[in-house]
C-alpha cells in the first residue's frame, strides 16, 4: 500500500484549480500503482524541454541532427511493441450484444479484477504523470475533456503534440463537467537500484474500454496506438458512444478544404481504411490549375448538426501520427515539409549524417544506415531498415497547407462525405449516392481486397464499414442506425451533404493501375463539387450516379477513352456475387442491421437483375 505521505503528495502537487474529482481519482491511482512521485503536467514549453532532455539521457530518444531537422528525435521501441494490438483491445460492456461482432468483448467486472491485479504496484520506482487534455479546441461545443495518468514520459510528450494538453484543459474541468478517465502504465515497476531500459513495456498487454462509465485502461504497451489514449481509444471508441448518446458523429475521417478556380469553398470529410491514401488526400497537391486543397485534419472528424441543419465538423486532434514508410516528396510533399523539425519519429532508420530515413523516402537507400533497432543496415541485410509501421508525430500547425479555419471552434460546414477502399476490380472511380440512406449503405459496405502479402486469400474482400471496424465503441449495426437517424435530423432542418464513393486502385488485366492517383484525384473531387453546385448531370446506374463521358477533366492524365471505360465498367455477375457477400456480412450482426440498409441491398439486386432477389424471404421483401 502506498504510504500516506505519497497520497498527500499527489494531492498537494495538484494545482489549486484542479477539480476535486480529478484529484481524488489521481490519489486512487497512486494508491494502487505506488509511484515514486506524482507530477501534474502543465503543457508548458519548459516542461516539454525537460521531458525530452530526460528521455535523451535515458536513451529512449536519440536527437536528430539539429542542423538538418531541428528539435527532432528518434525513438526505438521494443521489437514486440510496434503497433496496435487488436487482439488485446477490449470493449467491456454489460451486455455482450452491445459490443457486437466487430469487437473483442469482456465482462466489465472480470476485466476490472484483472486490471486491478495488474496495476497493483505497476509504477513502483517511476513517476506518475497526470496529463489533462482537451480533444478539440478548448471551448468548442464539440470538444471533450479527459485526464490520462501514465508512467511513460514518451507518452507525455506525444500527448503534448496530439492534444491540447496542460493547465488550460485542467481548468476547463469543473464539478459539472463530464470527463474521461484514462489510466496507462507500461507495467514495468523498478526495484531500488534496478536499471531501467530505454523502452519499458510488458509482454502482457490490455487496452480496455468501458463505454458505459467512460473509462480507458491500458497496460503493458508504450506504443502510440495503445498508449496515447486520447487518440483512437477516446477520440473514436469512447467518443462514438458519446456521439450516439448525444446526437453527433465521431468518425475515422479526414477533413479537407477545397477551393475552386472561381473561389467557391467546399469542405469534404472522407473515410478510408488503412493503405488507401488517406493522408495523401488530406494533403492533396492538385494538378488541375486554379484548384487548391487545404488540410483541416488527416485522421478523425467530430461532426454535429447545427441549428440550421448543417453538418459541422472539427478535427479534434492537434497533431499528426502518421505512417512514415511510403511517405516521400513524390507521394506526399506536404507531409515531408511538415516534418522539417519539432518531430518525434518512432522506429525509423538513421543516416550517417544524423537525419532519418525509411523505405520509400528515396529511390535508393543512403549508405551507412542504422536500422530501427540500432543495427548497421545495407540493402543486402534482407530486412527493412525502418519498421513497416514506423511513425512520425508532429504538430498540425506546422503543416504548410493547414487551413486558416482548422481550429474554428464552431467547426466547418461539410458539403460532401466520401468513402473509399482499395479495390482492384468492380468498384468504379467515383459514384454519387442517390440518397442519404444509399450513402449510409455505401459506407456500411466499404471493403478492400486482400493481397497475398497482407495475409488471407488474394482478392478476398475485407469489410471495414466507415473505416470504423476497429474503432466503433458499440454494436456496429446500431452505429449504422445512428447514421440513419442523423440524416433524419438534418432533413428535418434543411438538407443533407452529398455522399460519394471513390476507388483510386482499380487495375487492368495486366495488374497495372488504371488511374494515376495522387494529385490527379482532384479531378474526381472537382466533379463532386460540380454535382453539389448542380453544374453537371450524372447517369443513373445500378451502383449510383456516375459521371457522364467528358464531365471529368482527363487532360494530361494519360487516361484515354478505353481506360476510362474500364474505370467505370460494371460487371453484373461480379456485382451479383458482391451482393451475396454484403448479405453474408449483414447476417453477422444477428438481425440488428437496420431495415433501410436491407432495402438498399434489395434495390441493388433489383437494378442488377439478380435472380437471387426472388429467393429473399417475404419479410425482407416486405421491408423493402
């Protein structure tokens, strides 16, 4: 048991303005974890500098050559702590059905008992840092508050980049404020005289979410996705439950600001599963003259319906936590410019001159590389120099294309919502939904095709609804219903944003990509804006509304008429098979999928002339 003096210290070091409930919770954690000391973080530059200097002294961080990349650092994690651990991520709801088939479920009392045992003495010999934070600009009607306790200074400095962290967030927590409790430990207590390691972590890992009590408990990992609890854990898993209960949306979406040559401004929110070019789109460099794209957010969007029925969105994060491999001046020059300094890199390689490197950064690797584990590396080594999940953490305000209104507390009005997956076949370049319900159907059926390298059977579809499969904090079938309800709310007050589906990854028979992608994606976005403005018509197809020939500007893309036809081809037999796949996917939710989505599936089959339509039950056909 912690000595009374330590418990008193945890309270006495708290700022005078700290809410009593926060202080009492920190005391409870200190009694359980028994840290050597308790530090309340204020988010100051001095504090950050002291933490970074300490991390360099302990070997957790290596400083990058300051002449090449000022005030930047490299962390090398434990080889077994390099990514989110989905199989150790749990949703702890009172009823298993409320978690749904896309989540790992555990009964709350059983998980609490397990965590109580693991957290006992888990911070012995370490410092307990109290990290108050705001997700979203402080004072925004969509911002939410939380407090994370952690024994990892690496987590503290990363939270300082990714959130509005410190004294101002703590001041915003008052007796009547709802705030999320987030407890984290690396699970590596130190005995007197025991030497620490540069990256302490535990082979046992749990990332547990308690949506009903608004709590997150993370044990054993220091990796960002498992330990930066304001990110996916709060901003999506817990926030999606808050959004359901309070009538808004917490989404795994980028937000961009698009300006046409005549000065018309549009805001788009877009959901893409991993490896689908999400960050590249958020930081798009348009190839069409006169168009500009500005960045509002690259990963998460919180959206609410305003008093006029418009959907307004904020980027709740203050930084980018991006995947480094594959990022280059060719694929994403804006991201490269954002990382000019003040960046924390994790599991990248280092060059002889003290700068960083990763696969895809340059065509030819530089000589004299040291890999992400600190071992000399050459192309003949037979392993990647940087870990495939190597990351960069950098403040959003450094982004050269950051929009002037990216921190507008009221949020930006969303004109269109875009869904996309990585599909080598079947899905056309761009399709507009015929209605909000049809758009929800498109979002609910997002999928990507597996490759042999990614595991599974090549070409097999992996469904990732709204790119939220790993992040929805409740039963995803009910989540579909929530999206439908949001649409009803907007229609009752005015209108709804347009909804689209895109696919940059369709391939020809020889395996080559049909669409050039990257900056050329502006051409599909431009067509969307023309649809919003009513400038162009569209052809009605079984899949949705598609561009008429000539309405998408293809000048300079190398896409000829034959290639354009392939990009937009609809193979009826393949789509009938896909309709069967969608029905099987819906069946995994045990009858909870809203009837409106079954009606959309019925309409798809009807438009495809699908013989399977006649085999549907009277109940489903009646609902249609």
